[in-house]
């Protein structure tokens, strides 16, 4: 899961048909996105989260972390943020 459409575009360009499914929130996750993530985690999907290293990115990661943990996804979830070197560039 990522917050920026260019990340999805880059993954698709780099990996082509081998690209795993990605969910892009295009910013703060909506209720529909959180419901989708909840259902994915509950069904056994691994959830990896990538967000910018700014206040909004931290909020996104924390929101998704709480949602995933509430779905029993704590052990299958990975959370990362872009380093400050890239904050605000995408």
C-alpha cells in the first residue's frame, strides 16, 4: 500500500506483469480503502505500507497500522516511510 500514484507507476514500469497487487490511497486512506485493507489482512494477505516521511505520511502509516493490528495483521504487516531525503518530492 502506498500513498502516491507515481510509486504505483514506477512499480508497474519496473516490474511489468510480475508486479504484485498494489493499493494506492492517493493521500489519506478513505473509509473504503481502510475497509479493503481490513478485508485483505483478514484473508491472510501481507500488508506492506510505504508513505512519505512527513506529518501526513506519519498519519497514514499510523492509521493503517491501527487498522491492520485490529484485523489481526500485526505479524504480517510492514511499515516504512521514505527518508527525509525524498520528503515532499512526490
